[in-house]
C-alpha cells in the first residue's frame, strides 16, 4: 500500500513513521522548504529561537517512536527534566517559582504568597492526576468515533467516575473555590491557554492540565525544541519515508467514494491512503472544496492565536529561567478582550522563553534570546499592523515597570510572528493555534474525527482534529490514525 501525508508538522512526521513501520510506502508533501510546521526555528544575527511550541511534556510519546523503530531514545534523543517549571511575576511585585517537586513548590508558596494551608494544593494536584488518568484512555489515546472504543474497561471506568470530573463548573470557578487565593487562582487559570481557551468559560475538567507539569514534569531537549522536528524527520527518513518539500497540495483526489491520490504543484501523485496533517478547515475549504464539508464542526469557535516577538537581548537577566510569565493585573478583562472583543488588552500577560539559559550557544555571550509571546485573538480582519505596534509599546512599558530595566534599549534584533503569518506559513485557519477552542464542556466531542466516514482511505491528524493541539496531543493523533489504518486494512 502507498500513503501520502499532507504536511510535515509533528503529527505528520509521527504518522509517517508509524505507517512506515506497518509496511506502508509513505510520501510526505510539504508546502514549505523545511519540515516541522509550527515546530521550526528562526536564526537572526547569532541568535537562535525555537519558533513554535516551547513547552515539552510527556517525552515518552517521542520515546515510543524511537522504540518502535528499534532505537534507544536515551542516546538518539537526549533531553533533561527541569527542576523549575516556570517563574511567575505579578504586578504587585509578588514572585514565585513553580517547582516540579510538590514539597518544594508548597514551601515556595508558603514563603512567597504566605500560603498557610498546603493541603488544598496537594488535593488539587491529586485530583488533576485522577482526572487525567480517567479521561486520557477515553479522550486522548483512542478515537471517540469508533463504537468499539466505548465498550472497553477504560471507558466504563471513566463513565462510572464522571461525577469526579466536575463537568458543569468553569476552571476559574473551581480554582476560586479551591484556593480562595488570587495568586493561585490566576496561576492555575493560566493552564487554559495551553489549548487556546478561556478559563472563565472552559470546563473545570481542564484543571487536569497542571498534572503534566507538577506530577509528571517539564523537560528540555538538549538541542532545543526544534530537535524534536529534526529527530523525527531523521527517524522518518531512516524508515524509508520520502519527503517532497516546496510541494503544495492543491487537491485531494477522490473517485467513487475513495481517495486515489493528490494533486500537488499541479501534478498527480497516486496513493491508496491520504492523511491530512493540514488544518482541517483548510483541508475542506481548499483541498476538498468540491465535496460537502462538516459545517457544524468547521464553524465552532476557534482558539486564540499568538503575537510573538523574537528578540536578541544584549543583557542577561538572573531572575529569569527557561519559562517565565509576567501576569496581567486583570486576568478576566484580558480574556474578555481576547474572546469577546477580539482584540488585545492593554495589559497583556507576557510569556518569555529563553532557551539560552540551558543552551548557551543560542545567544552570543552575555546576551539572551527572548521568545516573547502574548495571547491574541485569532484573525477575523482586525487592523493587525496598528494592534501589533500598540501591543509592542504596552509590552515594553510593562517590562520596564516590572523589571525596572529599559528593555527597548537592549533589543539588538527582532523578528515577529502574528496571526496572519501563522496562517500563511502553517495553513492554520485564522491563525488559531489549536483549531477549535475548548470553551464548552462538549469540546472534546466537537473536534473532527481522525478518519472520513464518507471517503475511504482519507484520514486526519494534527492539532485541529481529535484529540487536540499541542505536541503531546498531536503525537497521540498520529498513534490513533496508525491504529485506525491498521484496523481498517489489517496491516501487520
């Protein structure tokens, strides 16, 4: 059998590896001249930046691919576990570090925010682990759209424990009731941004996300996040996967209810299977424009986007680590601007990723490479040029206010990524980072399935389909697709 994968994002790379191991001939078509999709890199004047996702969790999902290919991930994909997940800064001068170790984190909160009772914190993290372990086999590791997956023991266990998931409260409501502490409420609300959602709307079930950082841990590939792309690309080629770069797919070809290939650069390439790693909205609107689209799913609310400044900074900041957050003073109003008003709040929460803290050659000596990001709405025709310049001014004012340093004078080079360029470079509809938002309790069921019921041989992977966006979920989508194809075609 022959398969064509459209797009070489992390899900496309992982899918190609898994299909090759099933004995399928695989070719990957990529519109850009490089693999990785959002997980790429930028190099400017001696500074290297990981251009896309900057947080690495659940490394076993990458390890699985190496082990599947008979290789040792410890030698072929080296990474370290971080002691510190992130440093947090509040407008009133409060600062604390989120440590992976529970006791260290509790001690930090006792000292920095005068948290006198740590028991609610430990119970909260235990509940996050319970929710994750109950829901992962149902919502993340298997297709939600195959009947047989609802009859296994994991699903039955999840159904019997539904009452523990708190499906009818928001993240913020549960966090306020749990802690009665504004610092911790804002801290745990932040995890809604991990899938581009609003903690004041998103279900409390998503409060399981902190489990990944606090109970499992955060990690850093020794050569930066782009190492994930490079490693999977190399692994795919070793399995015989063929790559076609600068090959934009124009159409998925179908006859008599079955795919038979793609049109790329206006040339026909035949295949028995087509797997789209492209954004599902773009897939239907551009590659399947002749056919009926699932309008209800495509019209769902989209996730937030990002405005990213890649700055070369001519100074070293000892108060910063790899991951750093400078919070907005009014979190609720910031999210209202994002999702209700579709604009940028004048006091945005700032995330700063500095890989040179752990990979010194990413910046010249005495300097740092700042990947500075704020959450912004997806693109619905806003005056972005004006918004970006205003946001840049507000960001620099906030940095000077909170750090007591004129950061503007330290910027030696700059590159900008924003919703329009995210959309053009990655075909992510409206520049939404995670496809559909997760602002309602049914969000898990409103993502597009990983296969087509209408057209035999057509499958979907990546952040815009089940189970969702982010590196771990994309890697799981690849695993789901490979399993579906194995079942559908009884591959070895």
